[in-house]
C-alpha cells in the first residue's frame, strides 16, 4: 500500500527536530544541511512547514535522469535512487518542483526522502505529531473530515452569534 508523509503546518513549531534526526539517521551526524526534510519558516507570519520529497506520481526527477538511476518502489510508492547508476549530474535536483531532491555536499550524492524504509525517523521524533506516515488513500478522507470540523465550528459560532443578537 502506498504511503506518504502528511504534514499539518498548524502543529509544526519549527523546532527542526525532524531535520536533526533525519540527518543523524542517514548521514550519521546531526547536520540539518544533510537532512532529507527541511522546515521552511515564515517568521513574520508564524508559519512553519516541513518539506520533503512528495513522491510525485509523474515524478519529473525520474523522467529527467539520464542514467535511469531513479525508479518507483511499488511497496511504499516512493521514488528510489540507485546509487550505483547515479552519475551526480543533479538534474533531478534542478527539476524537483518541491525542493525534495537535495545534494549532500559532504558525501557528494543526491539525497531524498526514502521513508526510512517504512519507519520515518522524522515521524517518530515529532513531538507535536505535525508529521505523520499514512496510507496515501486515507489522506483525502482525513482532509475532508478536517474541513467538515472547521465548517461545523463556523456554523456553531454563527448560530451562537445569531442568538446573541
């Protein structure tokens, strides 16, 4: 079953723990520049959002790779890198619309989220549960429920306001 990282920006505090544990898991050191997930912050708005590979269905990184080093793993639905085939041209980094592909300057390798082989460290260590590892098919239903809850709150507030008049 295909999985994905689901991010709730309202829960993200910008602590960047996800970046630290990701870099430690994959690079052996707490170095956010080597992380496969990055928290983008809009300080003035108080908005933080972790970004990683979106495992696009029609992934431009796979299409552009001249060495056929990128392919789709059907078990998780993730895009994988074959390190033996990768020539380090960085075309995949250039075409990724979400900045999910990266370049590890220390290892001189292309890097991207691999879901930690089914147990994402960023999810395990996110204390606010802003990042979750979910079945891709459940995402639409979860979002519908969230919108319904918001609409319910608005309706309740409007009804309360109407009675207060």
